[in-house]
C-alpha cells in the first residue's frame, strides 16, 4: 500500500495541521515560529523529567489533572522499584 503524499499531522506546539513531507522544512511543526518556541522550551528546561524525590502533587502534570478534577493515582507496593543493595568488592590481591 502506497503512503499518502498529502499526509498531515498536528503541530506539537499549536495543534494546527501541518504537512508531514520533505517539502515542509519545519516538520513536524507547522511553522518556523512553532519550531523556535519548542526549541526555546527545551533550552529553558521547561521540558524535563521530574525528580523522583519531587512529591507528585508538585509536578505540572499533577497540577493539570487536579485542575481538571481528576484525582491522582497513588502508587502501590508493586509499582515500586526493588531496592538494590550494593555489596563491597573483594580487596585486590597483592602479587
């Protein structure tokens, strides 16, 4: 089955439909402006992986869920990573 050359995808920044083709120099973005805004978000560290020590209620996603009236899911014991205990290495032997 041949791919449709006029395939459009939503812009990750503004959700406007943008052609996903080599002719679009900003793909998957719809414009240079959206591409540069996204780059600025990366440069200013607006996009980041949350610190495991940060309480869930302080993350942006948790605030958005709370604003939408959705209660956060509490992790269960099965969701927790097993504790890894490091054992000291044996001392090096003298020759």
